[in-house]
C-alpha cells in the first residue's frame, strides 16, 4: 500500500513511532527513542472553545501531551525541538465522530457487501479506522460491528495498527432485526430481561458503549441502562419517531442518535424542550443521506476519489465501482427526498433550543465514505445555522464531553492529549476546507 510507505517516511523523519506490523503485512519501523519536544509554529489556533483564535500560535508537545499553548512571540521554543511549520495554516483539535461503522466502507449495497466482508472483518474494520484518522477523525464511536471490533480498537490503542482512537459498541441490541442481514452485529431480543442479559455479555466482553436499536421500548431501554450504568458504560439509542425518543428519554438513555435524520416532520415542541432541559446529547447524522445523494448526482466523479483507489486493494476497488453503477436506484436512497425536506428543519429546532449536539456521520453507509463524512457533516451543521466556530466546537470539545473524555480530549490545552489536525487556510471563513487535512496528530504521533 503506497499510503503506508509515505506514512512511514514522514513518521520516521520525526522519529515518533515505534515498530508497527500492519495487518496487510506492511512493516513500519521507526525510532522509538524520541523523547524531545515537538513545536507547531505559526498557525492560527482554534482551541475547541467558541472564542477568538490565537494568531501565529505556538504549541509545544512532549510525549502524548500538550505542554504549552501560546503565541509564537511569547513561547520559548527549545532549540532541539522538532518543528512543524504551520505557516498559512489553521490548527484545531482532532475531530470526534460520534457515529461511525467501520464494518462498512461505503459500498453501494449492504446485501452484496456482507459476503465480501465475511472472513476479512478485522482487516476491513482496520482499513476503515485508518481512513477515518487520515480524514482528521482522531476519535470515533463505532455503533454497530461484530464483537471483533474490540481487537481492532486494542491494536490501535497499543500502537500495532494505525487508526482513530475507537470507542466501540460491538453488536447492537434491538427487538427487530435489521433486514435479513447477518446476526453477528445485531442481538435481537424477545424481552427486557434478555436485553439486560445481552448488555451484561457485551460489558463483560469489554465494549465502551451500548447501542440500542429498532423496537426497543421504555422497559427494554431501562433494562439495558440499568446493567450498563452499573459498569459506567453509556447507552446510545438509535431513534427517529417522537414515540421512540420518549421511550429512550424515560428509559434513561444517555445519547440520542440519528434523531431528525429519518425524514420525520418537525418534532413536537414539548419533546425538543424535554431533550434540551435534560441536557441529553443528540447526534443527528444529518449529511449521510441528504448530502450524499444530491452531491453524487451533481458530481458522480466523487465515487472515483483517488483516496479510495489508494486505500482499497485493487479487486475491492473494482467491486466498489461495480456497486456504484446506477446508484440512483439503490434501495438505500428510496426515502431521500423526504429526508432532505425534513432534516434541516430538525437541525434548526435543535440549534434554536440550545440542545447539546455532537457530530456524527454514520460513515461507512452507502457512498458515505470515511474519507470525507466528517467535513460533510460539519458543513451541514453550518448550513443549518451554526457558526463555523460553533460547528468546530461541537465536533471536538462537545464530542469529547459527550463520551466522557472531556478532561483529556477535545481541546488544545495544556495537559490534554495531543490530538490535533492542520488545514491550509481559514475554516472560519470557509468550513469546507476541512475536506483537505494536511496533518493529523494523535496522541503526540504525527500520522499525516
Ligand atoms: Zn449507524
């Protein structure tokens, strides 16, 4: 893989990364004895708060931590520091995507995808996690995957693989199966008691979050929440209708996922009010259908993005191209016109009511590639009424707080983990420049 080779050269120039054996057999050997300071110098700094930027900034990093944040003029840069030149750039916290599916890579048809995926689950999920990281997503919550996602998460965490820092649910828990798709990522339950048992099994297996899906009523969600919370594990619920949202609120769910993206008409005021006053975070995942479809009609060339060709092994790239032929007829987009009409009004309802919002993309779903889903969603938040600074804060600081990692992730501040990204230009005047991330640092290691 060409990308791995480039990554290696860049990493070893800075000497940050110890030896890595990637799943595809590529070996990365770099010095692991680097203990000095890295300085990112000259960029405009957005720290994740909605406050004015620091111009011509200097950030010092030691190990995986940020040790100094200030201006170039008032920061003493150690003589032996590795300098990352931020001239003409903006540096901001790494993006936090609260809803991804590493088990999908954007193939056009789920039914055709699963037979391809089977037997190479971990390899495919690892590939997705790497795509996410290279798109600037330093942390991602995977909400629905085979339980082997835990192995991928652990390999990334201890440096054996390259990818976003993952929080994972493994299989979701639902009353109704999703289509006739495989059961290894969906636990269908017949009672609240069984929902609680399944939750305990997932907690014991080591998941970070629990996801509930279709048909779960208040008592089911309560049973899941009771078990999960005993182990300090949050519950994310996938919902569209007002009734199911009320069930999740009353059942004690911690994060409401997909609300307002399924083509529902405006939500009742009392529901929006309940979400707002209880400070229950929502993740709308707005762009995945309403943006993907019209954008692909307008620019079908996006399906041949060179990054896809670079990332996917040759035969897989050809298979993806085959799945994109006649994409207008894919069943996935059947409800898209209705979703387009209603998603923006839902977003405005949440924004106007000051609901706590996080950024999530459902990336991996058909034509919704990990390589670009995050900036599309952030851009959709701006189109729906957020300022660029607010949308960036939602996608960094608030995301970290929603997953309970606000003390060490999500902002560029002294003491925090050095997860940050750099882009050429000013995202406050043009949010879409987040499409082209120049540099990605995660845990003090420069990956791009
Ligand atoms: Zn999803």
